[in-house]
C-alpha cells in the first residue's frame, strides 16, 4: 500500500528529547518576534498587485488572509511544540499520515521556498531600479533588462529581469560560502522595516492629498471574482496571503516559551492582528492619497496582474503614475504626494531588508532537502556538504539557479500566487496532522493544545482550500502538475530507496546542526 509507511513519532523525537530548551519567552516577546517575522516582502511588493485585483477592497483582503493565518497558526503551535525537529510540515506529515503524503508536502515546500525566493528577488529589483538607479542616480534601466518576457506577455521590450537574477545568484553564492551575522544586526533590519512602514502610514494618512472619495467603489471587482479568476477581495486575499507567511516561526518557539498554553496564542494572534491592522493602514494610506482602482478590461473585469494586457495599459500616459502599475508601490506613493526623499528612504529600507529574506528562504529549502535526503527520499549527493564551507553547496547551487531563472522571467504577482499554492497545501496538511495526532496519540504531552480543535482544525483546512480555489487558474494548476511530477519521482526512485523501506528509522538530528553557519535574518523566517 502506498500509504503504509508512517514513521514512529518516538523515532522522530529521539533527537529532540536529548535537548533541553530553556523557557524564557513571554507573550510580548513572542508578539515582537512574530511582527518581525511577518512584516516585509508582501507589503513592500504586493500592494500594487493586490490593488489591481481588488481595488480599495485590498484592505478587506488583508483581513481575510489574516483570519486564515490565525487558525493555521494555532495548529502549527500545537504540533511544533510536540515535534520540535527540522522538516516542518514534511516531518509532521511523515509522523501522522505516512511517507507518500509527507513526500508530497516536502515536494510542495520545495516549490514554495524556491518560487517565494524568486518573488522576493523580483520585488527587490523593482525597488533597486526605481530608488537606486532612477531616483538616486537618474539612470533609467531599459525595459528589456528590468522585466522578463513572461512578465510582459511578450510585449516589445521585455527580455530579462537582470537585477532580480543577479540578486538571486549573489545571495546563493553567499549562502554557499557561508555567512554569519549577529541577532543584533537582524534586529536592526526588523527595526528598519517597521520604522519605514510607520513613517509611510503617518505621512499618507495625514496628507492633504488623502481623500475618502478614492475608496469608491470599494469593491470594483466584487467580493468573489469568480473561480480561477484571481480577482475580487478573495482573489486578492489569496495573493496577499504571501504577506503573512513567516508567522509559523513563532509556533516553533513553543518549546522556549513560559506558560505556552497562555503565551503562544497571545503571541501568534497578537502579532497577526497587529500586522493585519498595520497592513490595512498601509493600504488605506496608499489608496487614499493616489487612488488604487484597478485597470479594467472587457466586461468590467480587472486585467490580470503581471499580464501583457496590464503592461500595455500601464505604458499609456493616463496610467503611468497609477498605484497598480508601480514596481515599488510604497515609495512611488510617497513620491507622488511630494515626499520623494522619504520615499527613497523607504526604498532603501526595502533594498536593505529583502536580500536577507531571500537568503532565509533558500536556507529553509536546504533544510527541507536535507531532511528528505536523510530519510533516503532524494539522492545523498544533492545534500553533499562542502569540506571547507561546511554548507550543502550542491543543492544550494541548484536551488539558486532555479530561483534566478524564475526571477528573471516572471512577475512578482504570478510568483507569489504559485508560492501560495504550495504554502496553503502545507498549512492544510498541518491542520490534518494535528487532528490525526489527537486521535492516535492523544495522551502525549503537548506544551500547547489548540482550543476547540474540532472547530479550528476543519476551519484551517477549509480556509486554506477557500484561498486556494481563489488563486488564478494558472497558479492552481501549477500545484497538481508539480505534485504529479513529484509522484513519478517518488514511485520510480524514492519509495524503493527510502530508509523506511530499508528498515532504518533512526533520526540523526546533529547532521542538520552541523550544516551551514548562522544565517542572516534566520529568526526572520519565511516569505516575510
């Protein structure tokens, strides 16, 4: 039977039980940690794509995406406190539903991390070409060097997003040779991001340009845009979900939290609620000052974000300054209302902060690959450790090349949608894993238990499914196609070579601790 191999939880916990974690974190510390993890790429980069899908309804989209994250976060908190080992959703699934489903989750995480890193690279490119080159040095990069052909749908001038490709390759090189950075530097990066967004909110909401009339109509594309359309408030929520990913880093801190039953939900829900409010205020400031109505196509349906049609419309003079056409939305808003210097500072903040997010995403993928290799599901050679750099340089190089190619040829909105498809699948499987463990191993000690799991668990699964079916059709199709490829690899290679098939279920966690150095922004985990 294909679902017959469930790794014993006792084997997975063998290494974790050797460790003793000091409980020192309180609720407020967890909230600050969560805020630092969540705020970043999504809000800096995806504001324009979200506005093109939902218009002013982007604010409602943040609420919808945040609500799904809250219930998913609670499930993550329980299972992470039970299984505090590497591998995340892949490991959780292996312990509850077996090797095959675990493989599909791990395979989805590989897609998620790589595509998310590409999306962040494209977002960085927008701020680099706008803030550094154009507004600081007066250099206008040709369109054929700053946007890939798939971003412009083959429109004249689009060839490759060179800055995005270069930053992806540069970060890959840094990760291969090894870098180190203190927690203080990471804290400075978080402070830069939060300060920049706080300044944006204060300036825009008090600006004389702010006009509530710009919020009408509030839902120009409706609440539901239609299955597979990726528009409307729900379609925007499916894209904006990218702005919240990273909260699961808080759940993994359950083992180091004082009174986790009380403090973990406060930290998780508090940080998510703060970020949701923060995001709504950013969206309100942007839309209220320069407007955020989508550019409509035939039948009153917004042109798809990142499409050829939208690119052609944005090239027209009447839309040149539109929020939905900007590659550096927040800095663009400030320049439009006369705060060019502050806008450039915000751009600098994004340029400084985003490379560390790319690095963390690439690092996270090497962790998943390493765990899968340890389980015998992928060749050992892929996770070979360099003798001098002490990093898994082979898989890092391959991953970095794929990330660079994606960043060079795809727009940020499409990349975020594809990454979200894999993330939503993994989150849904975590909720199922929690429910399964309550049935199969209910007596095991849990540092945190989801209150009302009979309601929260199904809500998480339904919420993830709800956002998934409101992604654009292309993003939805990518997951089953990618999963199909993975299934072929599993059936013809991995299944016969897995350590479970060979009767080896030991866990050697120290291997993971030995690879790689301290990573910049590692505490700033996820897509940010």
